C-alpha cells in the first residue's frame, strides 16, 4: 500500500522536497558576485543589457514584486520556482520518450545535477529562465516530431516551440543552439519538415521576440555581441591541454559524475543501436546537445571557457540517460523507485552541497584564516568567501560612516567608487543602497559592464566629490593605482575584519578619497 502511494505521488514529493531545499539555501546564503550584479537588470530595466538579454531582470522583478522585497530569498525565488517547473518539464520529456518511469528517472537525474539543482535552480542567473524555456521548446518540438510532419497538430507544436525559443533567446544568447539543433535534425534526418510553413513561421516568431535585443545592440554598436565574442579569451599558445582538461573536468563535476556517466552510457548505447525505439526523438536531442558540447570542448583546446556554458546541453541528454536506465532495468527493477547509479548520484549531490554550505558558513575544510599582520591568507584560496561576510562589512562600515559624517571628516553625500563590476555590485547591494549612498564606477565599460550606464543614470562623477573605495585581502587593489590623478588626498585605509566561526578569514580595506 505504501509503495503504491509513493509511486502515485513520488513526483510531487520530489518537487516539494527539492523546492523547499533550494528555497532554504536561497534564503540563508548571501548572494554571489553575478547575482548581485543581475539585480541591476531589475533596478534599471532596458531592452537589453551589456552582458545578457533582459529576461533575468524581468524574472527578478516578477518574483520580488518589482524589488518590493529585496532579501536573498526573494531575489532567488524566480530561480527556485523555475527550477521546480524544470523538474516537471524534464519528467514530461522523459515520459514522451517512453513512459512515466522514464520520466521519473529523468526527474531524479535532473535533480542530481549540480548545474540544474544549484546554478540554474537556486542561484538567480540567466541560466534559470534559459533552462525553463529551453526545456519547454524541446518538449514542443519533441511532440511535433513524435506526431510526424504529416500530422495537422504538429504545426501548432512548432509554433509554440517558436514562442518558447524566442523567450529562451531573451534569457541567454546560447539558446541559439536550440535552433541549430532543430535545423540539423530537419536537414539531416527528416527533410519532410522543411516543407511545413510552421517551421519558418516559428523561426520568424522567435526572431520577432528577440527584436528588442537587436535594437538595443544597434543603438550601442553591438557592444553585447562584441563582449561575448571577446569573452572566449584567446591565449597565445595554440593548444592548451590544461584548459581542455579543466573544461572537461568542470563539465563532469557540474553535471554530477554519476549523471555524466549515465549520459555518456546512453549516448553510446544509442550510437550502437541499442535504443531502437524513439529514434527520431533521440536524434533531435542529440542534434541539439552534442554540437554544443563538442564546440566548447574544441574551444577549450586553445581558449578559456566556463563549464556551465554546456549545462543546457547535458540537461538535454538527461532524458536519453533516463531511457537508457529504463531499458536496462526493465525486467528486474521496474518496480523500484530508483537504481544504484541514481542513488549514488543523489547521495553525491547531498554530500557535496552539504559540504559546500558548511564551508560557506563555518569554513571547516579549506580556509585556515589570514595572517593578522600581512592580511595574506593561510592555506589555499577559499572561493566560498565570495558568498560570505558582506553583512559584516555593512554593519562595520555603517559605524565608520557615521563617525566620519558626525566629525566632518567626510560629507554625507560622499559616494562609493569602484573600478570593476565586482565587487561593485556586492558593495551596491549590501552596503551602498541600504545606507542611501550612491555607488559609481570609474573605468572603461569592459571592466564595469552595465555600471557604465548606471553611473551616468546616477548623475555621474562630478569633480569635487569625496568618495570611499573598498578592497579586500582576497582581491586587493590600491586606489592610488587607479585614481591618484582624480583626488588630492588618498589616505591610509581603515581595516574591517571578517570572522567566520570565530576565525579571522578576511580584511576589508576602506579608503577615504578627498
């Protein structure tokens, strides 16, 4: 009886537990560098932005009620909701391939992926809306392919795919691979689709939805496209196996080594003809995903890449891995809730996420603190400090600012200046805006990104302004190297300590620029 109840409601239990877990992580973990930056998309909405299309800002506006609620939980709420819907969508895709058990396996594998669970499902990144509209597009195209080009209803699915694909493009530029994947499938495997007008209408619909981004880029000399073409940094050496190894290792880890193994096993099984059913649908998934993976692996041989860029591609292959499990466990394990590999994947997720949260909040594993005299770290660099200590900085700087303004040492309208988009965004969210101060950037747009526009919107830097400048022991920069020609006096900095679990882990330095 219990087993029957669980099989009936297991998907809803997974959705509820997953959503609650991610919501707790979202609410009680400080925002990362990228997340605080994307809040500016909601604060200063536009047709597009320097780094990405506008969808991320719209999602933040929607779920924070236009920033009426600005806590970490509300900033990330859109990612949590969309991540939960993604689990349901990938279940529907798996069910489309075979049956409900295949969909269940797909939902579990999706949940076990670090990329899907954390990066796209907890953190407020462009990947959150992109993955939602990506999966929605895939589901519609799969339904069309399963119905066949002769079916009258397949055209409607294609039009819906065009709508979802356009919204994916409004989320992140790499969504263009949805269109190249469908195009490859139609050209190589089933050219009958090229005779349906809905194929072209879907493309036109997506392009129309993407028009605001094109207009914005025309207005600003295609600065966003130029930025992303330069972002894939060319290095001097022609071949860099170390970069390739870092990219491949990142792909394996981000998608969970157990999930990655199952995806590769499913792909090999398909290529060997062991997954005879649903050949058209599987070809579509592979046509969409495999070129993305191979492209960025190829780039990584001589350019710097980031592993999460291929996240949507591996997510696309998760239903294939689920079908592989379903076929191979059909006789002996069809009634069980999971398989050993999926159990291991889920266990690995729990262990790593738990360890990461412990490290962020308590620092048990990596950081040995810093030398009090030099400010230099003891031990290896702890990247989890990017998500820790900002509230401590805010509280202690508030005291410094009040003393400065009360004594006349600094005026109340002093600004905070920065020379890079991070930590500018962190300082803006955690320090400047809660205190009613302006944060401005003084550097080229390649370093300040959207803050180049925000600074002008806030009135720009006016000669005669006094300012504060922040740096830290983990990312140190001296304002004398940037702004000595703009200010008459740059004094010695105040030092603000940051403690974690009663251990000194970082110094923030605050200069007064007169």
